[in-house]
């Protein structure tokens, strides 16, 4: 039982580190599409953390709002910006 708790703690720590790394990349990234992809990835890690902390109802609601609606909305906004002269900076 003790070993299971240790493994669970390691998994949670891994997801926390991945969440922080992907969140930092969102802030640093200059290309808006790539930043949006990393934002969705950060949301997925947060959803997994919520599930591991035994809050599946919150994780489900957050997954619908965050990775679904927000990502689609931001993508539509970026596409509209391109019509008004915004150019993507490609690496």
C-alpha cells in the first residue's frame, strides 16, 4: 500500500512538472498557433491532475470548457486576425 502511494505521488509530480513546462512555453512562444497547442496541452495535464486528486466531476467540466470551447474560440480569433493583417511568425 505504501509503494502505491509513492508511485501515485511520483505520477502527480510528473504531471505537475509537465503542466508547468507547457504553461511556460505558452508564455514564451511567439507563434500563436503553437502557443494555443501548448495551452491545450497544459489543460490536459491539469485535467489529469484533477482526476488523480479524485475530482472527476471538476475534471470533466474543465475538459469541456478548457480543451474544447476555449481552444476552438482562440483558433477562430487567430484566423480572424489573419484577415486583418496579422502574420504568423514561423520558426
